């Protein structure tokens, strides 16, 4: 029996002046997840406390075009710090205009404690690479020090030129270091990397984390092989290829991996291509080869060759041990909101689908915001000049009320 999803919406903030990124760490250390979010234009990063009314506090301002982010306890005070990349574009403000001196990454120090979270947070520099657009913080090659994988989206030479995937390693003293040591993971395999999802438990016999990448090449699993001391990449699928002559985009735009029962790597769901309109799922056939199934196409590409899809999130919302997945659609209506997919027979490409949110969505953050043991999700509207500006942009929480 398939349980229908039910989520109750709650407005955290409305009439946002811009919107793009969202995460859900426990900022104040009270045991419940909070939110931090921002857009690209104002350069202001806010966190929202998970209490009545979701009070908003300014973390810091003065960033020029903050883009992707993650969080981790870098300072060692047991509170999550924010890691953000910024200064992606130049004056034009599009992917055709990367800032040759930009692509910087900072970590922003959480002062810790509910009595201190009204303070402005201190910024610390990590490093840079032109076109930096996504980053993930974790343990990718070892577990002694934190590492930041940096993923540019475009190169200075051309929007579709080959990109360097880089790794920054935490220095001995994070407060006095001028920057973090950087190594190049790969500088010959990827173009236009838009999506990057950190995953734990995918590498057999290893506790290290790995990343799933969505790029011009399609969907790729990138991980470090401890036995050989080398980075490995496995191409899962080449993504959407039929729109290339019309739009100039190909491959994949965002991706995540889902669990089904005991299989942690049972399927991958993807939005394709860059800012795409296509939802596809990859599963393994009887010969252990990945096969692509097209599930939906949300509208036609616009005048810029873009569709409404921006993010994929896999998680177990109904508590049955299988991961569902959410699709973030920025709009315009009716290609707007969050679509919820449930596997009926993944190998045969049979999925049930519901719309569970109607607001414009750029990013989704998942957490148990209510403390009832069920996974909720939050969204922030896509409101980015030169791409898409949502009407009545909001930051929302959707409380899980799926019956068990």
C-alpha cells in the first residue's frame, strides 16, 4: 500500500528581496534544526531560529554574490559554521561573465550559544578558483581534518570550457591561516558543473564521503579510493541530450541518490540538463548496468534555454525504509513548487507522483523541525536577477503529517 504524502505549510519569511540558498543546521545548539538562507543580490546571510515566529538574525553582510554553501564545525566549538562561495560573476551577472578574480570561499564562524547568536559572525578566507559555484565540506580522503571540495560552474575562457575540481584541506590553525592548502582533484573531465551532493556510505568498506556531480557530462560519482590513493569517477549516465541544438545545454543539472531497503545506492534521480525541465531516474538492470528512465518533462525551455528544475533531494519521508525524492521547481506556474516521487517498481520505471508545495523553490533543506521523528522540509524561492525572479518570494517550512 502506498501512503499519500501530506505536508502542512508554514511561512518563515515572506516578501523576500532575493532568494537562492537554504540549509538546516542547529545554529544555536538547542537540539533542534534551524535555517540559514540568502539570495545572490544583497549579499546578506540570515539565520532563522526554530522557535515561535522563526525570528531572523543577520549572520553577516557585505558578500558580493554568495552562491553555494555548506556547514560544518570548523572552529571546534561544537557549533556549525557556514562555508560559502561568492563573487561568481562580473558586471553582466550571468554564466557568460565569470569574475576572473572571484570564485572565493570563506568560512563564517558561529560564535556559539543562544546568548551569542545575535552577534555578527567573523569571516575567514579559505581559497578560490574562478567560477566557484558549489562546495561540499566533509571527509573525502581522510578523517583527521575537514576538507572542502570546490566545484566551479564556468571557466574564464568559455562557459563550456573544462573546469578544475579542487580540494582544500583544513590547516592546523584555522583562525590564523591566510588560506587553506589546495590540490587539484581533476582538471580534464568536467564542464559546467551545476549540482553536487555529498553522500556517506556509498564507498564499499569505507567511511569516507563522496560526491555525486551533475554536469555537461551527465551524472558522475566521484570518490577517493583509499587502497590506491587515487580519485575515481564513475559515469552513471550522460543525461539529457535531445535539447542541445535548441538550448545549448546538455547532461544533468542536479542529482541525488536514493536508498531502497538495504540498497543505499539503489537509484539516482536527476534534473536534466542545466536549469532543466526533465526529471529522470537511473537504476541498475539485471546486468548491473545503469539505465535511464524519463519520468517527466516540465514545460518547454524558455528564451534562455532554461527550464524550471533546480534541485533534487532524496530522503525517507514516510518512514518505510525507502527514499522518496523531491523536485524543486522555480516556476512560472504551473511548473512551480515541489513534486514528490515514490517508487512503486523502480527497476520498471514506475513511480507515483504528488505536488506537495506550490511556492517557487530554488533549494530544499530537510530536517525534523518539529521533533516528532518525521522528516520535514523547507524551501526558499528562486529570485535571481538575469535568470528568474519569483513573484511573492517566500521561505517556507513544510511539516510532515504523513500517517504511519
